[in-house]
């Protein structure tokens, strides 16, 4: 795919990038090379290639799912301006 000067100017305008007119030809050539490389990647057969999330096979370490903290309800509620029956008291928002 080959881009011309007008197309590059339009892309720059849409991207809100100010590109001087004397650089449009050079930029058009670079963008055309990038697009031709992307087209080449589309021709590669990846049918039997499994999806990859990392270049190195890794497994995450896991920890036991157990409660190690808690039981500080009164200490936490003491930070609020007003509490009642183990909850924060807030103004009514919906009537």
C-alpha cells in the first residue's frame, strides 16, 4: 500500500499532529514501508500456532486463600463521624 502526500496530511490532521509540508514526502515513504510490512505479516500462516501471552513459559505462584486480618470493626468505625449498629451513618441520597 502506497500513501501519497495528501493522505499523510489528512492522517496528521486527524491525529492532531503538525507536520511541515516539506516532511510529508519523507513521512509518506516511511508510513508506506510500515504498512507493507504489516501486509506481509498478514500473509503468515498462524493456523497451528497457539496464542502466546509471554515469551517465557511461566506459572504464577499462588497463596492459600485464607483470612489473615480482620476483626477490627470497632477500630475502623471509629474513623467515621457517625456510626450506628456497626455501620457508618450517611445522609439519605435517594428519596
